């Protein structure tokens, strides 16, 4: 009997211990299971906020895209360097991180050089956009007004020869040759010097001969004038 009573008492003690421990531990288990859920919730909230910000940025870029393309087309089609300087500067301010940023900086710098050369050559803005010439002339004109010395030289030659839909015009030839020289083309400086030599402007001729050498042009040897007897 004592053995049976002892066995029952042991079973009761074990049952009490087990159920008591489970009851005691249950709040801790519940708390530990709530903590990861809270962290997950915070992460999900952060993800949603980031997604909203990203979507807003994408919508903003998409809304600006048509305006940016229109403005870039205006920059590309502008011929007069004075206006081009202004438009390219405004484009840079309004769209600083556009895919055209590097090309726009190049255009701006070239237009500044062309504008100074235009002033030195005394070529008016009206003369730049004369309604003559074909598309080949127009293409060279646009590049010249972005600082291309070779394009400016080719425009001068068009006026000199009367090609690409342009009339022969010695005055325009001189002006465009002067622009090419101001942009740093040695052979253009040499031709400007020859023009001034013919016109008797010896000081200006000497100045542009010096420029021609400075800019890499090799002056051809001069043949002295002679009186040839017997002819």
C-alpha cells in the first residue's frame, strides 16, 4: 500500500511540475514569438515607403521626359551662338543629370568660342542665318557655330567658290575665313593673311601669318619676282 501511495504521489508531483512549468514559461514563449513579427512589420513598412518614393521619382522623371526632349531639340537646332549659349545654359540648369549633359557642355563651350570668333569677324547674326544654301551648307554652318574650325573653313570655301547653293561672295569668304582663323585653324590664318596682303593691310597680314605658324601651318616658300629676259 505504501508503495502504491508513494507512486501516486510521485506521479502527482511530476504532473504539477510539468504543467506548472508550462504555465510559467508560456508568457516568455509568446513574447519571443511576437518580437520577430514586429521586426518583420517594420521592414515591410520601410519597403513600402521606399517603393512609394521610387515610384514618385519615376513618375516625376517620366513627366519631365517630353519637356527635356523638346528642349534638347531646340538646343540642337539653334544656329546663332549667342542664343545657343543661353539655351544650353538653361538646359543644364533644368536637366542637370540628363543623358545629354556631356554633349550639352561641349555645345556650350563651342558656342562660346564661336561667338567670340563671330564678333572678331564682324559677322552679324542676320548674316549667319541667310536663307540660302543647301542642307550640306546648313550642316557645316551648325557645326561651325559650335566651334568647329574645319566647318567654318568649309563654309568660307563655299562662299569663295559659290557652291552648295551659295553665291560667290568675297566679303563673306573673308568673314568666315576669319572665324576659322580665330578658332585656331592655321591654314585659315594663312588665307586671311593673303587677303590682307592683297588689300594692302600689311600689319594685319603679318599678324595672321604669325598666327598661321603658331597654329601649325607650314608657310610655303615664296618665289621672288623677276624680270625674265627673252620672253
